[in-house]
C-alpha cells in the first residue's frame, strides 16, 4: 500500500502520510553504517526489522511505555502515530562497547554498574555529536522537562527490554531510541527498535546478532536478525 511520495525518506525507512494523525512506515532492505559510508541492500532485512520492531513496541506498550505503534502490516510496514521527532538520540548502555570505548578508556565488554544514558544530537551534517543538557537547551531542541522525560523513557525501555531479551537468551548490550511528540503533545517512543538500533549478544557465546555483524563485516547479517526473530517467537 501507499506508493505516493514519502513525507520523509531516511537511510533504511520511508514514511508516508495516511492522515493528520497517522503515518505508514516502510522498512526497506537498505542497510547502512558509518553515516552512509557503507551501504548495501539485503533481501529480507526490511521484513525482519518491521516484524521485530512491531513485536518490541507491543512489549513496551504492554508494560506501560508509550510508543507510536498502531499496527503491523505484513511483511515490512507499520502504521504509527504521526509524531514530531525530537532530534535527540537517546542511547542507553549496559555494557561498554562501540563508540563509548573509542572515546573513553572503558575496556570493551565491561559490564557497567549502572546503565549509562547518553544524548546525541541527531544531525548528519555535524556527525551526531554528543550533547549535554545545556547544549540541548541552548539549541532549543528540548525543554528541561522533556530532557528529564527522555532520560526516564530511556531507562524504562532498558528495564523492560533487558529483561525481555535476557529471558530468551540474549543480552541487551545497548540501544538507541528516538522520541516523538504526538499531535496532542505526548512524548512517545518512535522510529524503530530493531537489531539495527540495538546491540544484542548471545548470552552464552557473546556473539553479535545485530548491525555490528554488518559494520564489522562478520558474515550473514540477515541470518542473525532471523535468529533474533525466532528467539522472540515471531517466526
Ligand atoms: O555507536 P555507539 O556505540 O554509540 O552505538 C550505541 C547504540 O546505539 C548501538 O546499539 C547502536 O546500534 C545505536 N545507534 C543507532 N543509531 C545511531 C547511533 C547509534 O541506532 N545513529
């Protein structure tokens, strides 16, 4: 459905307007990394991310975390609330890895005593730099109250999803969420929650089952996403 012009087309998803309240999100097979330096098309990837995201949004909703999710449309689309995305990537980390280890002297794989919540400015031209509250306020991209809510939402998602994945043999290492404002002014978890936006390690072998498989050219990325979907019981 929906082959008119997208409202917005990102690196891996296109958004189409349904009406003032609703949008259709089309998960494409594109996969990118390094701010567009790597780009490939992997058949079945859009399907798996739409499927996994839909299931995780349902899990979040059931446990009291508000999301933009309305309905999954087979195979690779989702109907969601029309929101205005706050240009802040809310990153939550349980284990130190990735950019945290490139920028700070953490040993890769260290279990953090407390989850770290990090805000990055969602702006490709500036390379998504890390924010602090004063910079976010000065840029007028969020209010003090919204920053507090962003942090709370990040921690709540972490609590729910850490437990959810732990029970199916997967460690939630870290993730990024985006928060949107609905037409009635509520903050909800938006965008996607998928192996593109989370690091997921097999609990036993610590093998990556997420986009790092692609970033580091470690093999069949779609095959890994499929294993995640199977463990989640959606395949
Ligand atoms: O690269 P970094 O270690 O900062 O990533 C932390 C987490 O946020 C990872 O799960 C990564 O997949 C996710 N992320 C993302 N989109 C970005 C940056 C990071 O989904 N633009």
